[in-house]
């Protein structure tokens, strides 16, 4: 991995950032655009600070960084780590401003990726039982690396096969926890994920907290554990958050002293609810996570 420690080339003063987008995906994981195309789209949308955060994989950072340098767009290394928490709940932790050459991070991400292919075979078998045939092979057509096949790839195939109108409907009916195509998988522990992130010099952020099917008590327990393990941030603004959820997670940021992140969670045109760089501004009293980047 080359050029690992990007420090927002072109400006050491991150107070000038007005349009940060710190969570998005490329074809390296389950996005629809190549890393360089993601960067170009972000730049075209007025983003002035971007992090590429593919699922459990950092293989797109070099391409994204190179294109960002050509365009004069400030770029931050990132990755979204899958975590198993509590009673079979998957949560995601976004790692920002990391050194992608760090050995423990590289080994940890490889560990998390292992087993995805076996889970995919099981998902295909479960979906076959409810009349969705050929889902595993269909999902593989949407992924460049079979080791990174995910529920999103299955969802795209199921839409293509005419079983649902869109990806969200697929998740609601077949792929969410408790649905016919859901297969549990053991990811990293919260402690492991934060250890890798901190070892790589990065900041840990709870991704899209509004998406987890947790009670208020359970969510608070998650955030307490995250904070006690050294977690620093929370996505207040996310492409999946309603206005009410933005207000809710802003309150949590104030209560726990978390840095606030602004993140579209963009996967591709026509599939994501919010495009790159199209989120509103963070509440003015919160500290943006980018103010703590090493610059």
C-alpha cells in the first residue's frame, strides 16, 4: 500500500471544510461505481473532503486518492468494519484517517472478510427454499471479488429477477434479521475493531445508528461500550436518517461527548437515498469529526 498517510493535501486547516462526506462505497465492496468514479462524482457535487469507506476492505484507497489528488479534492483514508454485538446484532464502525499499511488492521480486515463466501452459499440455499432460485450465482455477477459478496449483491439480483421493485424492499422481505434469506455471521468484536482502528492511528465512528433494530436501552448500552473502548464519533447525519433521528443522534453526541460525522453512505446512483455531498449541515454546536483529523 503506497501513499498511506494522506493529510488533506492542499490545506492543513480543516476549519475551511464546508461539504464533507465521510462514508461511501465503491465496487471494491458493494458500491456501483469504481473508486475513481466515486471521487469524480463527489467532486462534481461540491464535496471538499471525502472518505472512501468500503466494507472491510481498503483496496480502493490508492485509486481514489490518486484521482482526488488530480482534482484537488481533500481525501481521507477510511474503511467500514463489520462488528458482531450483543445478541446476533451486526453494527458497523467507520474508521477514518487510518494508516492502511498498519499490519494489525490489514490482518483484522482479512479475518473479517473470511467466511463471507460460505455465508453467501448458505444465503442462496435459504432463498431457494422460498422460491428465489439461483440467487447465489446471481449475486456473484455483481461483485468483483467473491470474498466480498454481501447482502446488497443478493438484493440487486433479486430486483433484477423481478421479485422486488427495489433493494430496500428486498431487505425488508428477505435479507433483514429474522427474514428467510438472513444468515448470521460472526464478524469482529467491538473491542477488536476499535483496537485495529486506534492501532492504525484512526478515529472510530458509529455508522448510521438509526439503522440498527435496537431498543433505546440497547442503543445506549452500545454507545457506552463504544465510548469506554475509546470510540470517538457518531454519524449524526446519515443518508438513512430522518430529521427526527438527526435530532436524536445530535443529543447523543452532546451527552457522550462524541465528535459528529456527516456521511451519505452512498452506494450508487438510483440506489442511495442521498447522493454524495447532498446532506444538510451538522448542528452548529457539535464538533465535526474532521476537526480532529491529523491534517
